[in-house]
C-alpha cells in the first residue's frame, strides 16, 4: 500500500514539471561543481578533486544532493526528487566536472597564454613559435595581459576581457565540434557495448546504487540500509577523522592514507612498484570482472620487469616523451596493443555499424534507434559535419593533411579505446600509453612537418589533455545511466547540452577571474607552472632537431599489436585462457602504476569472496565495498571543509590519483 501511495503522489506531478525540476537542480549542480573544484584545487590548495573519469568533484556535490533529498522526504515526499530525476542531476554533474582546473579549461587557458609569458632568450620561442601563432587563436600580450594573468593584477587594474574574446570564441567552436563528434560516436556505439558486448560500466554502478530507493517510505537508498555498508563506510571515514587531528596537533600519530605513497623495489634499474592503497580505485574496481582485474595488474608487472631489463642492459630506442610510458620501447609496444584493441573492437561491431549506416540512409530500415538520445541519422550527419569542421580548423592552424589524418586516427583510437576500457575495467584513472601528438611526429617524421604544422599540433593538447583525454567516456556513461531514467530522452539531451555549455563558460570565466586576482602561477598547479612549459619545450625540441620516420618505434608498435592479436585469439578461442588482452593495452601507464596495487588487492579479495561464497557472497559483499568508497568520499569532503575553515591557501592534499 505504501508503494502504491508513492506512485500516486508522483503521478500527480506532470512530466513537464519533473523535467524542468531536474534540469533546474542540475543547472545549480553545474555551477556548484565548477566553484567546488576551482576552490579546492586553486584557492585552498586542498585535494585535487578534478582527476578521474567520474571525479570526486562531481561525486561529493551529488552525494550532498542525495542526503538533502533524503531529508526532504521527511518533510514532504513530493518535494524530493525521484530516482530518474536524480540520474539527470548526476549526469549533469559528471559532464560539468570535465571542465574545471586540470580538466579542459585549465589546459586551454594555460596553453594559449603560455607562449608569450614564458618565452625567453634561452628557449627561443620567439623564433620557433611566435611567427606561427595566429592572432585569432592565441591572445596577445598587449599591455602585459598574459603577464597579469599569471602574476595577478596590480592595484586598480581591470581584467582585460577583450584580449580573450576572439581566441576563446574560436576555441569554443572547435571544442563544441569535438564534443558533438564524441557524443555522436557514443550514440553509435552504445547499443554494441551495452546490449551486445554487455560491458559492466562499473563507474555507473555507484550513482545508480545511490538513487535506488528502498521499498516503502524509507528515506535512505537500499544500499545504505545494510550493516556491511556501514562497516565499510566507517573504515576510511574514521581513518580520515583520526588524521584530521594531525592538522591541529602535528605530533599526533597519523595513519598512512591518501597521498602517502610507499614503494617496493624489484632491483637496481627496475621501476619502483607503487603500493598505494586507494579506496576510490577499490570501490569501483570491485564491479569489474575477475579476469580483467587480474590481467591489469599482471601485465603492468610484466611491463615493469621488461623496463628493468632494458635499463640493466642499457637498451633504448630514444628518449621517452611526456605522458608516454616508462620507456619509449614499452610505450610504443603497448600503444600498438591499444590500437589493435580498438580496431578489433570496431571489427567485432561491423554488423552493428553497418546497420547504423543503413538506418541513417533509410529511416524505414528495420533497426530500432528509439532508445538512443538522438536518431542514428542525426548522429551520423552531425558526426560528418563536426569532423569536417575540426579538419578545417586544423588546416587553418597550419597542419598538413597527412598530419591531420594521422593525428585524427590516433586520437580516435585513444577516445574510443579509453572509453571502452573504462566501461569494461572500471579504471577511474587511465590515459593512453602514447599521445596522439607524439605518434604523429614519429610516424611522419618532423622533417616533413612545417613549423606552423608543429605549432598547430602543439595546440591540440588543449582538448586532448592529461586528466580526462576523452569526453566520449563521460557521454557514454551518461547514456548508460539514462537507460534507467523514466524521463523523456529529450530531458537527458537537454541536460547534456546545458551542462556542457554552462560548464565550459562558467569554468572559463571563473578561471580567468581567479588568475587575474591572485595569479595563475600562484595556484600551485602543475598545468600553470611546469606542465605547459614541458609541452612547449617538447615541441620546440622537435622543431630544432627534425628527424625522419622512427622505424624502431614503429617496430615496437607492430610487435605490441602482434602480441595483442595472439592474446585476443587465445581469449576468444579457449575458455580456459586466464589472461584478458586488455591488460597489455594499459600495462605501460603511470595512472595504472598508481592504481595497480589497489587493483591487485581488489582482485584478491574478490577471488576469495567468489571462491568461498559464490555469486551470493559477491552480492552480499557489494555494500561493504560501496561503503568504503562512499566513506572515502565523505572523508575527502570533510577534509575540504576543514581546509576551507581553518587552512585557506594552505590546504592538505588528501586526494590525488
């Protein structure tokens, strides 16, 4: 009877009212996420909550909404948001968290402001870069506008907004086109991944569990009513509460957690094994298949051993580039496996892709696309138009057609590959083992690329950045979560549009405001102090010393693809084969290096649980691991609150990948 009463109450609220309410709360969430991330990262210098494909910066505000929503049920249940509306709010929060700090806008503003402020006689940027920087894409340093952005304004000076308007307008057009292309690809591949390959989407499980209501009139989600959840929640929460005392009494004993890295040596010349225990990684990884978990840490260990052997014998194929693995050899080897993983996945999806194209050509073709956020025809047409615009933008920036095609191929592989890996592995931190920019320079040879083309290639880092190089991942998980919503698809689509547009604009404005008020260099952030200079220095070095196509690197690339082909054949041919090929694709990866020990612990715990309790044991253990995850999120939020009140500008970095 209670459940029927709840249904009747909600039936009295019109569909339009529910949609508007969800979008309004989601809009407020977009602004809240933007302020929260910038405040934690740049103002307080507390935890860097911008990292991950489902960020702490989105989860903490969303968890706050869930708690407030439960309190509203005590007053009047009609005031509270039902699960489907909460899903829309979560989607908008996750999309908006793409932009702040070391997301998209941090890199964008940093890179386009860097070439004039950091130029010096030593780096010779004025000779190698400045003549090829288009005025419409890079803000000028007229009146010291860029120096003021990095150092802060003087007394009585005003923010020179006009210097930024034209460049940001053109960059926003490019970013919008990239977003549209990523969204369309996620629509095209959603059914293949969700319904045919049945990927588990571990990152989507947590929000869905948080909005799942208990039977009757309970104010708490189902998962929070279980004893194991409370036990799991208490472990990280109490540890963090204990450690907060050390902020005020430095002599108080501290329990190692958070940014406390410990290392294990494999021998002289071998990379250190990171043994960091990360509750955030463990909470998501528990939903991942056992063979995938095993393969991730196993292949990572093999790559560490291979790296150590190469170091001991002195073998090298050249210097390693930024974000490109432990050595050049292992980076190219695993990227070959990564590309094969993507190409094989698209080959497996060929029948579905053929049906998508036929449906786009002929609306009467008997393929149902009513469950997608947009029709297949709309997705294919918009993908073609956005890709054309992006190619034209690159061409105007000075890139050759050969560079555009090679770079776009590598970027597509990174976007699709990372999205599928996150959906399959639940790796909340992941990056490619090679960047599309360095892949392009070594495949074509820098001697075939003009300085203008190299300059254009440099600025592609603005939207293919370190923290979350693929917005496609967020869109794909949003589509997965929207499957559980009973609202109209138009509401979810509107939420994506609002979160993308408002998230970008508000983040840019707030970032510029903070930069001119306190100086972006004073944020203490990697992207404004050294990461930007590192990228420019890498490109200028290649302009100064042009090289031909690097065949040794391509040889390791081909070798990695061949090994991946063998592993894929064994996995699909023999049921008993224990190694999942996805492990090789991510083995040489600094993000995995920081997570591998936590993944190993999760694999071992899940193995024991399944061997002892079977599927029923796994289901019983799920609340415990979700509790640990949410307890850690609660602890990070509490750490932020303590820093906000007592330690502004001198915060404590509890959380970082």
